[in-house]
């Protein structure tokens, strides 16, 4: 009997449950898994701004590396962004300063978004990198809100 921690994100709030059991089940010839949750959730993360999922190409400059890397946007919010890149330099990059240019978003085309890397996750050789901007961007907030409708 193993127990797990389950995280579910709803409307930019993340709920977590501890001690969840998962058991295989069969019904009417179909297989599925049954989660048994016996506690109330804890809200462990409330995001200040909603995030817009994106797949646009982007260019990332890492200030300490004095190099430029190609990547793809994962998401964008008024307070930060996430991108993916296969560059190995992002394996151990938490705390580094970056400058990001997003392609294909008219009002951001000539702007550089400065940020600090706060997390980097290896996803089978592709790094998912989360960054926080030092100042909330109202223009991005409005853009995201308009698209999430």
C-alpha cells in the first residue's frame, strides 16, 4: 500500500492532498484507476496572475553565459514566464538572469522581458524553465486576460 500526494490546478489555484491511495479497478471489462482521498485539500500555491499557455518561438539570452539560445514559450503571465529549451546550460540555471524575446506576439516583438530563473526541470533532455520578472507587466496582464476571456 503506497500513498501519493496529488496536485490539481483549478483557476490558477493549486490544491494538494496527502495520503492518496491509487488502486487498479475493472468494471464492465474496462480497466481504470481509483483514487481514494480521505482528507480536505490544502491550497499550497495561489498565483498572482493567470498564465496563458503558448508555443511561440523565443530567444533567450543568459547574461552570465554571454550566449543566446533558441526555445519555445510554455506560458506567459504578468509576473513571469516559462520556456522550454534543449540547451544543456539550463540544467543548472536557477538564479541566473535572462533576457527573453518572444516572436509572433505583436506588442512584444521589439521588447525584451528580463527575468530570473526560479526553476528548471529536465523533461527527457528538454528543460522547462520558469522565470520571474522583477516588475509586474500590466500590458502582459491585459493581453493574457483578453485571451483567456
